């Protein structure tokens, strides 16, 4: 009989990071993924034509994504990172597969409705994460890319407020965010100021800080404005680049 005390592990273990990067369109999310070590893209949306990167053909079915991941698991290759671009388009493929399976036209009607479709979707998401875990165990970095949305957050300790979050259903978002080591929000550096709007009213104007529409940054910590986290002790804003993230990750 195995003595469990002999299996206890101690100390920090360095493993390839699992990163979710989300933000608005055109901020540079795919470019961030292309900067990861020797990346291979699994594309679920068409938008990589202007980026120099290796990629599988555009996935139009959930099974295409699984086939690409299994190819990386089963075939010999020298890729060091896998990038899924994007998660919100992958979610559409998840829903399409369930709709086909249950012969319905909407995820809302899967298995009789009552939100059962969203719960069934989690099993497909876990299938993706399980394959990514295998790749990680073999030394591959994971970069997951998603668009952002503005959601209403009901904070029990304060009044409700709006914040940015990944554009995923709440159940899928919770699963993926928990799985990742870092959830990063990509945005532009801005400042706001109040101006006279006339008729005794004030209006708030946003101004970009930096060139080209504002300096592009990532936030690696949660705040009232966005969902974010990391397990590396990063507590500051970073430039939107893979090298800046790795430098900050290694410094803690």
C-alpha cells in the first residue's frame, strides 16, 4: 500500500503559463499570441491574415478544434505554444454542436431548455481544457484569446457597477478563468476630465495617453473596471506584449 506521505510535494513548481487575454477589437490580442514561444494558432474566427504565424485551417465545427488539439497531442512537432483565437467564437461552435445533437435551433432549447444547454456546454469546454492540460504537461504554453463585453456586476459590498469581462456565457467564463493562471485585460491608457456641457451640466471626456490612439496596456489584477487575475504576484499595469508579461511573471 502506498504511503501518501511519501507523495507529498513541496516548493514552487515552474510550469508553462495558461493565459487568457481579452479586450476590444483591434487592440493587439492576436499579436500578443504570436509573440509567445513558437506558437501554433487554432483559429475559430477569420482574422489572422496580416499576422505572421503558423495556424491550422479555420475551424468551422467544434470537432475541428478537437482534431487540431489531438494532432498536437499525438503528432511530433516543435511548437512550444498553442493559441486559441478566439474563445467567444469557439463558444459558438460549442453551441452549434449541442444544437445539432439535440436537433434544436437555439442553445436555449437544448435538452428542453431551462438553461440546460449552458450546463451541457461545460462538458465540451472541459474536453478542450483536458487536451490543453496534456499539452501543458509536455511543456507547451497556452494562450486563449477573447473579445470583451461590458457586464453589470452586482457587488454585495457596494452599489452595482459596469465592468469589462470576457465575452463568454457566465458558466463557461467561470470555468476558463478558474483554469487559467492569468486573466489579462487589454486596453488603452486613457484619462478623463469633466467639461462644461451647457445648461449647468457636466460631461466627461476621455483622452488617450500616448500615441496611436493611446498606449496599449494589460491589467493583470482585478478592479471595478475589469475582470483580471494572476498567480504570479503581478500588481501593476504592463505594456501589451508577451515579453513584458514574461518579465513581470519571472520577477515575482
